C-alpha cells in the first residue's frame, strides 16, 4: 500500500506530506484547492509524462516521493533485485524529480533508475481511475485479464501460456534451422567433396617418404646402372681388370712369403682384399643387371607425389595430419546428415505441441465465452445502481487470425451510457466519471486485485442522492481488500471513509499554497456539513452530518 506521499514545488504546492492508512481514504475540499494536483503528482510516480510547466513558479525543481509497503508483494521486490536494486526490507521509496533545465530523474530506494523500470513497477503498486492516462480500463489488452480473473481462469491461462511458449520456442528453433539449411547444404557439399577427394587418394602413413626414395632411384637409374656396370667391368672384365692384377699380386706375394715368413701377414691381407673386391664386383654386376630406366614408373611416382603435395597444401602439412583431418570431416558430415532426422523429430514435436495449444486454447475460448455473458450482466447490474440506469455493457470476444500467448481471441469491453446508442470501445464513449464508476462496478464483481492501491477520481461526477450513498458503500467494500483513495465532492461518499483528508488553499507571504489536513471527529463532522450546506454551515447541517457519520459506521 501507499503509506506516504511527499510533494515539493508542484503547481501551488510548496511542500506537502501526506500519510495514508489502510481502507478507504477520501480527499475533499473546495474546487481549485489542489486535489487534482495531488493526482498529477501520483501520475509522475507511475511514470507519467513530466513537464516543466508543473514546477511551482520561482522554483527550479519539483520533486515527488512515494513510500510503499510491499510486504505483500514479493514479486515486486524480486523484480527490483533482478534489476540490481537493493530491496531487502518491506519498503519501497520512489522519487521523481523535474527540473526546468530538462533533467528529469528517477530514483528507486535512493538509487538512480530508468523511467522504463518505473513504468514497469508502478502499475503493480497503484492505479488511477478517472481522466488519467494510466487507466486500466482504457487499455483493451487488460480486458482479457479482467475477464479471466472474473471467470477464475488464471491457472488455465497460465498453463496455456506455458504450452504456447513451448510451441513458440520450437517454432523459432525450426525457423532457425530453415535459415541454416541452405548454408548447411553448402557445407555438406563442401565437406563431402573434401572427404571424397582424400578418400580417392588412398593415402597411408609413411607413403610419402617411400615415394621420395623410389623417385630418387628411378630418376638416377641410368647413372646408377652405368656407373655400377662400368665399375664391374673395371674390376672383373676387360684387359687390365683390377681383380686380375690383384690376383697376380697376391699370388706372387704368397710365393715369396714361403721364403720370408714375415710376408705371410701381407699375403693374407691381400687374399682377403681379393675376396672382398671379388664379392663387391659380383654385387655390382647383379645391381647393374637389375637397374633399368623406367620413365613410366618415374612419371607415376612424380604424379603420386604431386597429388600428395597438393593435398598437403589444401588440408594439412603431413599425410598423417590429412588422414586425421578426414576423420573430422566425416564426423561433421554425419552430424549434418543427422540434421534431417533431428528436424523430423522436431517437426513431430511441433505437431504434438500445436495440438496441445489448440486443445487448451479451445477450452479457454469456451469458458471465456460462457463467462463473457455473465460478466456483462453482472457489470450492467452494478452500473445501473451507479446513476447509469440505461447503460449497456458488453464483453466482446473477437477471434484472432493467429493464436497468441493469451489465447485465440482478444477481449474488449464495450459501453453505451445512453439508450439507443450501440456499445462502443470505452475510450470513445466513456467520460472520466463513467470510467471511475465502471471500474467501481468491476471491483464489486471482482473485488480481489493484484494492484494494492486504487485511486478513484471523479467517481461521483453527475450523481447525487441515493446513488451517492451507493457509491460510498461500494467504495468501502472495495477498500476492505485494497487500499482506496477517492477524491469526492459528495458528503454521502465521504462519510464512508476510514481516513478523511481535507485539501485547502492558504495564502502566506503573498503566495498561495496547498495543505492537506487529517480530520478528527469534530473537524470531519464540520467538513461533511460544509459539503452538504455549502459555505454557510448551519446547525441542522452539522446535525445531519453527525447523523450520517453515525449511520455509516453502523452499516
């Protein structure tokens, strides 16, 4: 609830502090005393438009502060904590300042805040009914919420909203898949080409080194063959072959070693040398016989190495790394191909969720349709008691082209205050007073509300007599479950208040200011008498006022 309101330098208000109580509080006073200024100040706390024209002449800045008890609204405290504000106790302080320099600031619990956050938080704390931009009834999007609350459909609506959100999230996921599908197809084509290219190469680890060695041999085959054949011929064949000369030398040394045994070692070495050279010559002969120039094989080796080098430039620096890269390609290809099955599964889930949303939506529509007629009758019965005997109230359900998170239809309250006129949207035909009384009627058929503080402005416009008393009774009934502030000119309404505040102007030091006075019993009786009799308060007016106060306290 709203516990305190402080206003500084707004219009004719210099400094004003008001403490509010639970239940019904009425503000009374002469026309022009400043009651509407107080409503304007509350409008600023609700995030309303700020204008430098509101600032009191001679002042540079106007300030409005409101203190709320939010002990019964943990969701408000949580919303503030989620936005980074300290909200560990049960109080919430909102401050709005307006300067002539154009610097308009918002503070929540002494910390700077944004106007957007204030506009989000304030409607959860307070609402104004009258000629004010924050009226709930003028916003058709609120009518569906009011109908659901009247019909007791909030749990079903929340279940439907959760089902719709699941469906919407899946729709978005599928839409994202659609957007990604073309890129995925291009990616799959590229990966498949790369994998196939590597697969066709039939690479194996160590192959490149073997090919390099084979290529060297094939490229040098002619030289290798010629050199080894020439060496064999010089060692073994032809005139003056080295082995023939070596044989004669070793034989001659062996012969003389019989004469001088000291040459036996030399003879043995020459024998070994001869045998080794002979073995080498035979090996050279065999090698030369195997070596043959093969241009075709050389070309094949060159082609194979060119393929490997090309793949290395494209994919990885080694054959082993290319093979590992291919494994990664194949894994991604499998994942991309698996998208088709995943999409199929998602589409099946979407169909299931669509059926669930449709079923829940049909149930909501049926129950709303049934409740709409009952709500219209209940509201009409209430407004007929509030000086609108010929008024017509209708609850229109209009199907939507596409379902929304709130259901398959929009709801709008239609109103006609005069006979013979078709019901139309409230914003077109309802005056401020009629809106206030219509909201008061709504609070009779749906007394519980999620906004703890309600302000009724102009609720008594154009009424009097028994209707005024009926309005007072209904306001007090609403105030039994919510804090209600009411600006009234009628004594029949004022006497039902638990707290009576008089707004009055006074002149001091040549300046007009507004003050608010809490009225005690005698003062209250006198104020009610003034409202009954006017400026000249008679004894009979005082007696009548006292009787009214006593009577209302026994109702």
